[in-house]
C-alpha cells in the first residue's frame, strides 16, 4: 500500500510562498522522495470590508488582497512526509496536509 501526502500552501506573499515550496521540493528530492508539483492555482482576489467601529455603519475603504496557492504531492516516502508534516513554515503561509492511501493496481 502506498501513501500520497498532499500539501497545499496558501499565502498573500507570493515570493515567500514560491521560495518555501521550491525549497521543500528540493529537500524531498534530495532525501530520495518522489515529488509531483508544485502545481499552481490561479490567484484568488479577496475583498474585506473594514468598519470604523464594531457596529455596521461608517467604514474605511475595503481591503483588497491576493491569495496564491501551490500544491505538492509526495508519493511513498512516509518518513519524509512525516518529517515535512512537523516542519515549521513561515507565519505568512497556511499549510494543509492530506494523506491518501492508494492500493496498487489489481489489489483488493
């Protein structure tokens, strides 16, 4: 049985996101793991209202910002995926980890 560890990284800071994901891919490959990606999603633009008080009413100009996303899949190499799952990433990056168990073709 093979495990695929799917990592999704999101950040408003594209440069830090790119550097972090590229460094992680290099680390996985250097340790002998098989890594697919990074896959890039289209930029997401968000708009958030900003009120001057806790009550609706007077407001400041809306806050507009972009969110960037990259995805990497680590195939097999559970020891490497476990190490990556315990790494500290920059505070500006949100990380989601999903582990999927795959059975070999022809298996029950």
